[in-house]
């Protein structure tokens, strides 16, 4: 039996939802400077990197905010793309981040950053997550997406530092003469080796499960920057374990042996902000297991910080039987009463596992191909935007098919690009994540390994992508 796909997702949009998606793409194209088809005839240069380039320090910065000028009127750029500051519930200051993004990055830089953020997602899926999070208000969704993009590139340096350096980069950081870099590297590695949090198994909805063993956390033991780095590192890694049509993860907070010494509000606040502001619609369920009575007062405080939609996903369990409502016993680890024998053990980085990152020529060729597909997807999307769903059913369907094929090519391309831009992780060493390269000797294919490591067969049909044709050198054949 397959679970029906709800509306609001790729493959099942109402006419109103499709109209909102088209409106969202139109606004982004204006922000990216590709509103006219003629502007994107030339693909991005092969030397363009996947990260958002740092803004030129010599380039004059805008001294005015995006939303207002000295006379109080809307700025031209805000007026052009129809995006205005109208959100009274902007608790994370996303409107300001949106202003900063447009003030410090060119439209082309924003476009590059967006397509880097897409990774293996269907581009529509990424936009739809932001639309659902903002209740289909396109203006608020645009602000949220661009501010999240700005956070990734400027605040946390997710792709160009955290994911590109990974575990091996932390080992190199131990040699740094900068005390702050050395401390963050030490603490990041300590968290990895400790296994305070880790990903293993899938719940009954096919979502990857992240376990947080709260008893292992001691406030003040690790620096704040390392905790934040560790948090986003796991979130981004979990994205790579998602199998279509699943778009969310499950969190299990194991509160066994919890005491007040384990309570640390700062990382909790950071995690909440990550999921609410920068990874919307990424949480499927949050299970708080064996919370003691002393946690009730703490929960009252934390619940006050949560968006009501996120708070509604929190469920408290006391027994393994209650956990089995969400996670089958065969997937639930023995540590909390299940039958799965998995016990967390960190595997240190292997010598030479990131050598592909040094192959700049191949990386740039793969990036160039990616942005060629991205430009083709943009052109197809512009054509799709101008069709009326009811009047031109056949044309609309054909354009959607073309866009889906290009999305599939972007998916395949990401897995070719992945070894060049992301350092290998524990989950690569376990065989749970493998790009579309030749598997290591003795390891199964990526799809098989993901299922054996983290999943039993999900209870719904999995949407597959097109087959990959390769030549004798292992390169993709179009």
C-alpha cells in the first residue's frame, strides 16, 4: 500500500498552489537578474565555484535598506520584484537578512548560491517547502528563502567551510596557531567521537532518524561555535539520506538519565532557529523519550519559543512500545529498547578520501554542466509560467515533463559533483552515502547501502530518477 501524496508537493499541486509556485519562480528570476530569456543565453563560466562568492570589499555597499529610501518610499529593487516587508511575525529578523543579501550580493551571486543550495533536490521541492512554511504567502516565502541563503553563505559558511572541510578539515584545524580555530576543531571532533547525536535507521514514514543522547551533553564542555557547526553538519548530512518522496527527518531526544547538568538553552535555541528559519518543513516528527518530571518546567520554556506548527510535531514517549508507534522495532536501536543492534562508533577519516577536491579542472567542468542544466531549467520554467493550466493542458504537461527531466539531470549531476565539494563523512565511510561513482570494493550501490544501513522498505512508492548513461571513462552521456 502506498501512502497518498498530500497536496502542496511536487506531483500533486492544486491549480492555486501551482499558481503560487509560478509566482515564486517569477519573483526569484527578477532577483537573479534573469527575468528576460535573452539574459541567460550564456551559461556560467566553468571557473565559477559552487559557493557564493564573498562580496567584493571594494564594491560600494548600499547605504539604504531594501525596503525604504530617505523619502520613505519602497526601494526600486523591492518594487521591481514585488517583495515588501509585510511580515509582522518576523521573529528571526529575516527581512533584515533579506535586505543584507540584496545589498551585499549581485543578482548573479544570488543565483549561484541558490543553485548550490538546491543540491540533489528537485528545485520545485525546495521552493514548495518555503511556500508551505509561509502558508503560501509568496512575499514572505521569498524573504525567507533569500535570508536562509544569506545565512548559509555568510553567517555559517556552510558549503565553503563546514561541508567542504568536514571531519578531515577539523583534524587539520588541530594544527592551527589560532586558538579559536584549534578549540572549535577539537570540540567538533570530540562531538563526532562522542556521538552525542547521530543518524541511524528510518521511521515508519521512511524518514531518517536522528538520535540525540541528551545525557552526553554537558553545558560549557564544548564551545558554542563547535556545537553550531556540529548541528548544521548533521542537518546537511541528513539531507543526503533522504529518499524521494520523503522530505523530512525524525528527531528522537533520548532523555534517559537526564539531569539539570545536561540542560543547555543556547544550542536548543540555535537548533530551533535552524529548523524554523533556514530548514523549513524539514522536521516530520520530534520524539522526546523518557523525559523526567524535572523537564516539565524546561519544556514550558522551550515550547514558548517554538512555532505552533513545530510544537505540534513534538510527542512524548515513555516506553519502547510507545516509540514503536513511530519507529518499527526492527529499526529502533537496542539502546532505547528496540531490536536493531546498531551501536554508534565513530570511524576516523581515511587518508586520501578527499583527493577529488584537488581536481579543480574536473570540479569546474561538473559545475559548468550543472549551471547549464540550471539555465535550461530556468528557460523551461519561464515557458511553463506563461502557460495557463486550464487552457493549455497538453502544453503545460509537456513543459512540466521537460522540467522534471532537467531536475533529474540536476540530481544526477549533484552526485557527480558531491565528491569535489563535500568532504567525506562517517556516513560515507559506512556506505550509507555514496555518490554515483564506482562503489568501494565490498560496498553495495548507494541506493542499496542507504536502505541496508538506515532503512527497511518504506510504506510508499519511491519515485526514481532517469537511468544514468556513462561512457568508458565513467562520464555522463547526454
